[in-house]
C-alpha cells in the first residue's frame, strides 16, 4: 500500500521479498534509539524462497537495495536480525554491513553506508 515492499520474481514465481522503510518504525526506534534516523533506510523481512536458496539471490537483493533504488538524502541502510544466527551475521558482514551491537531483547544491529542521490 505504501510502496515499501518489493517482490522479486523469476518468470511468475515468487523468488524473494524485502521491505525498505524510509522512516523508522516504532520497532526501529526501540532498537536503534534516537540517533541517525534522518539518514537511514530500514531493511526488514528479507526472505528468499527455498526453491531459489543457494543461488546468491539474497546477496543480489541486498545489492539492489543499496544501489538499485534511491532514497534522497539517505546515506545508510540499517537492519537487525536475531542474535543467535551465526549464518545471518556472517552473511551481512560479507555483504559489507558493520556490526553495531546488540540490544537487550536478543537482536543484533547492522549498518552500511550507501551513496545518497
């Protein structure tokens, strides 16, 4: 409805989905505190269909979020994930996201600088 959810298909089959929020949700404000919201895009719910897993699609969706769509005056992407997923942490680090710390409720925070356009 607001244009924040992006769907990726191969032919007509759903392959991946991601949500990009140009403004922080209440969840984001709780996790990230009061600073840096004006410059940040919030990435949520990146998911790849199991049928397309292992093909690098998650990495391509992240790269698209960083360079394929532009949010004026936004200079970073922020995301969070569960603290007990070493595979996700490794993936985000390989993609250039910096670990920014953990919150008390069991989530790890990651951030990456992007070019504002």
